[in-house]
C-alpha cells in the first residue's frame, strides 16, 4: 500500500493523507498540529491518534492510527526524520500560529451571501 501527503496554504490547519490500496483510495484529513505534536508524544484519541515509536538504535518512526475499532482501523508508520522534515516545509509555507491569516474568511462569507441572493 502506498501513501501520499498533501498540504496547502488554502487549508492551513489540515494535512490530507491518502492511502493507496489496490482496491481503493482512502483520504483522511488530519490536523497538522496533531502530527507535529505526535513527533514527540502521543496525541489524539478516537478516530486519529499519532505517537512516536522507537525500534532500536536510530530507528525512529511515527505511528498514525486511523479509524476506530468498530468501523476498522489502519495503522501507518512513517520514518520520524522524513515526517519532521516534511512538516518543517509546511511550516515554512504557513508558520504555526499564522494559519488564520490564510483562511480568507471574508471571501468565503461573500461567496455564501452571493449564493443566497
């Protein structure tokens, strides 16, 4: 199974994680902040949880659990240095704390009001 991650300044709080299986493509919207916290500690309950895993010397991973036990669960492991470097790139694009500056809420509200007219 393959995996891709996508980040956009247009949706600055989230990361889209797509799991590519032979039968289907499943996409999850994850919190960028949760992934950042998950680099160093367990974060999350319910449908999404992220935590670091060490396996011997230098084998650093981050494990992501998607789904709940009732509807099924997927576990994904990503090398911690790879995820950390990728998240640092997202923070260069949109620094932490600056996410609201990229939401363009006035534009969205205007479009909603125009649609109602």
